[in-house]
C-alpha cells in the first residue's frame, strides 16, 4: 500500500504541497483543488506531484448528485462531470463521491428511501450520465461505501458495478463506513476478508481510519483516529497490499495537520 492523507497540509504553492507530503514519507495524495481553479493551477499541482513521485489517488466531488430539486441535481451532476474530466487530465486513480439522496435535509444523510428501488435506479442512471459525458480514458468514477445509502455492503457494491455497467466505474472502499452492526464490529477481521474477497480487482483506493464502540446504550459506534479503536488495521493494510502493492490508503476526517501527523506516525509504525 501507499499512504496518504485527505489534508492538503498548510502550503503556499504546489511545490510546497508536494514536498510536505514527501517529507512525511507519504506517497499518495488527495488532489487539493477543483476544476474551477483553472487548468493552469490544477496542472501545476499535477506537475508538482509527478516531480515528487506522488500518486494522485483521489479527486473529490462531495456534492448531492441526487438532490430532490432537479435544477440543483443537474448542477451537481455537471460539477461531477467536470471533476471527472479534470481527474482524467491529471491522471488521478479515481474521482469519488457518495451517492447522495433526495429524501431529506442532510445531503449525505440516512433515510429509509435511500434503499428503495427508485433511488437505486436513479443512482445507476446518475453514475452512467457522469461517466458517459466525461468519457474518461484512464481515471474511473466511484461511489464511496456508506452506512446509510448504497453501497452499504460489498454485495450492494457488486450489484451497483454490475448495473452501472461501465468500464469507467469501480469501487472506493471505506471499511469503517460499512461497519454497522455488532457482528461487523467485533468480527471486523472476518468482514475485512469478505470485502476484499468479493471486491477483488475492483478497489481503486481506500480510506484509512478506525472505529470504536461508545460506552452507552444502545449500540453506538464512532469513527476515530488510527489506533484509537477496534479495527484490525494491520489486517486491513495487509489485505489491501496483497490486492495491490500500490493501493492508496488515505487517512481522513481529522481536524488538524498535527492530528494527521499523529495518525501517519502510528500507521508507519505498524508498517515497520
């Protein structure tokens, strides 16, 4: 595997951005600008990454491409198309979003209707439109696994890949987002193996974090920094590396660069 973080790290130029990641022993990056920065800017970041030998693992979308308002939905689909076009130009491994939802006030929130046949069909059509319009040559589009919208487990992921039926679509694995039951939590080693066995050859990039059980009723889980939870991180890394020695594993959802550095150091200690 190759390690990265979702933090752009505090920087003043593309060159400083790349060198900061390199100095931490990181080999993968999330792209820190979007297409609206303009081609001159985003190509400067691409060139800095290439010069430093950094793999551009992910370009993010993070917009509600299933918004209930049709005008808003099309606006964010258009945005995703342009992000995917940029991702392809800079040689990113994937352009990633979550499915989104038309069913409530939180754009990435959990609602019963997220699992309806109608929403499934809209998700498939949305992904197909983005890929068909962007027509990427090497970069693939992906929908990140989530706890309360599709794909919420590896079987749903396989079905989504089948139904989208585009070579430009594949999997982005966030194991923590799919740990939603006592069985998956306490036997996460078994669940990790299931995910990698079922999605073998489909995974483009992974998010790396941890998860712990809160000491209160009812069953409640919370995401946490690497090493502060119950996830078998050593097994996670081993399975990812076995599938792809250059698999990006991106540490995410921390608040400061100092917290990211702490997690980076912890994971690097596991690798030793």
